[in-house]
């Protein structure tokens, strides 16, 4: 196992780069981070729409979230893969396909996290802002979202962990990421699938475990902060 | 300044306010007392439409606050509200809590807002806590910052919903002192409070509510002398000497 790692660590880390497209762990992290970042505005929009007093905003947003959450991610990957060339008139690479599918998919999940964060705030917060005379948007941007997002930081790290694992589905559309790199190594070695995929599993585990621990650490900090220490403000 | 005309309020099938009428004139201080659940909070919350009403009218400066021509957010700037739970914004410093409305609503520059906020903090004796986060302030300090936050908007009326009920006894005095100064300065106020000493000292009139009705009202002196056997008298004895 160690020997396989010694001979192929660069491939695991960055794929065929610099001789081919960048891939491996770096691309996995990049895609997970990019899709989460890109889905953020959509997730906030969906969360606010679901909490809106207006039915015409609430109902479509609710429908979108339920639909997306009721379908497996691989459906979105296939749809993006087969339909986006028809729409934009050219072939779309694996990485773009995966990021687009992930943005749609993660937006639905992240919106639920944000919605929970907003609903978890004491009602007095919006009441105090309202009583000053602040309208909906200043209240949302200056009072509600900073607190909701800060409180939801651990959940968002967990969501990042899920996203990292979900990027492995990029394998089916040849997005150059970590699982794809492992498969390439396996194709070269042919006889050691157990070791190769063992390395793959350990890599995912180490990464996700570290991030999950970080989430727990943040969580403890936040609850300590509620007990008296100043809150750390996380900007949207 | 504020007039309630036959105000009815329902939460579903529960009637919480039943035909409340009363007037608060400019510069007057009304103290609202009554048992828990009698509708005191709900009544003052109707003034800035934190609660909508189902019957009657609430007028501020002779304008029906439910009417379309009233800009409710403008009105809210003119009517300060202080909550039992302070409701400071925990992610902003004491100063930040006060400057938020000034920059967003009054269009003040950061520097001007800061200066104005420091004035208000000085009025409640908390200039040295300007940059402190609310989590590090005592209950009494939080409530004084909350009062400063309301006052910074230059309100013409202040509504207080049991501002000292969540406080440790040793901090009640500092908040009441701030309120007394405000009353002495001529502020129009409606205060829900069980601080009978405060009521005796500053109230022009005490309103006693029970089960959604305003059942007795009078100046502290009138109530003390003439109504020792009344419901209010019994209630005041129960909540203790002030
Ligand atoms: N949002 C709400 N939904 C349903 N019922 C409510 C709501 N808010 C208040 N009530 C009910 O309305 C009644 C009056 O409540 P309110 O808070 O005005 O009483 P209060 O006199 O301020 O009491 P307290 O002294 O306990 O603060 C109570 O029976 C309460 O349970
Ligand atoms: Mg109350």
C-alpha cells in the first residue's frame, strides 16, 4: 500500500497535472468548495422565499426544495450531462457538469440549513429591528442573516463534507477528481484494487473526519459564545 | 398622542383585548399593570403594529396606524419600544446596536452615527462600554443600551414592556433611574411594570387590566386613597410594596 502511495501520490493529489488536466484531491476540494460557494446565494434565496409571507414565493420555493431533495444526485448529473449540450450547443466537460449538478442539489439542502438557522433565532431579534423602523431587507441583511449563518456554521461544514463525498459521483462522467484518479491508478496496476481503493477510502475518511471535528470545535465555540463571550461575526 | 378606541384583539379563538379605550397625551406617563396574561404586552404592541387588531382603532397623532396612508416604518422610528428580554443584537457591539438605525434609517455617516450613539450611551452612563459585545454586559447594562438604542431614533413616545422583570434585583434601580430621567425630561411613555414605587413616583395615571379589559384607572394618589378594597388595591398588595 505504501509503495503504491509512494509511486502515485502525485496522481492522487493533482491528477495528471501538469501533463494533463488537473484532478485528484485538489480538484475534489476545488469542486466541493466552488459548488458550495456558488449555491450559497441560491440557498439564501430559497430559504428566504420559503419563509416569506407571500404564497407566490413560498410555494414554488417549497416545491423546488422538495423535488430536489426527493431525487438522487446522480439524476442531476445525468440531466446536466445530457441536456446542457442541447441547451448551450456544445459539449460540457465533466467538471462543469458536476459543479452545475452540485450547485442545484446543494442549494436545496443548504437552504434548509439556512432556514433552520433563521427560524432558530429568537423572535425578539426581528421585533427589535422592526421596532427601530428597519424594513425587511436591512433587517434580514444586518440582523437576521449574520446571526443565522454564524449559528449554522457547523452545519455548513457538515454540508461541505457531504459535498466532498458527493463529488466522487463525478467518476461516472469522467470528471477528473479523486475517485477518478484512484481508478486510473487501479487501471495501471490492475492487480491491487483492494489497496488502491483502500488508499482512496482512507483519504476521504481523513479529510472528512478532520472537517467534522472542525465542525464540532466550531459548535462548541458558538455555544460558549452564547454563554457570554462575544460572537464572531461571519459575513455572508 | 396615542388613542385606543374600542380595541379588540384575538389570537385565534382567544380574545386577548376586549374593547380597550384610553388616551395618552403628550408628556404623560401611563403605567399599565395587571395579572399575567391580561393583555398588557399585547396592548402596547398594537401601537407599532407588532400585533394587528381585529376591531377598533389605534391612533398615533390622530392618524389611524392601520390606514394605508401611514408609513408604519416611519411611525416605528417615532415610537420607541423596550423589551423585557432587551433584544440587543448579539453580533454587534453596544455602539453597533445603536448606530444601526442611525446609518440605515437616518442616513448618518459612520462618524456622525458614532457621535450620536456616544451621546445616548452617555445619557445612560455607559460610554465606557461602547465597544463591548452584549454578551459581556450585565442585564442592567444591556437594558440601558437597549433604551439608548431606542432613544437614538429621537422617538416622541417610548413604550416599555416590563423592562426590569428579567433583571437581578440589584440592577433594577439603574434601569428605573434611566426611565425616571426620561419621564422628568417630558417623554411620553407607556410602561408595563410591576414596580409600584416607580408607578407612584412618575405615573400620571395607572391603568389596571384584567382578562383583556381595562377595568380601573386613576392617578396613583386616587387609587391609593379611594380604592383600597378594589381589585387593583388587592393586586397592588399582592405584588408587594414599592
Ligand atoms: N402570539 C400569540 N399567540 C397566541 N396567544 C398569544 C400570543 N401572544 C400572547 N398570547 C396570549 O394572549 C394573552 C395576553 O398575553 P400578553 O402577553 O399580552 O399578556 P401580559 O399581560 O403581557 O402578560 P405577562 O404579564 O405574563 O407578560 C395570553 O393569554 C397569552 O397567552
Ligand atoms: Mg407581557
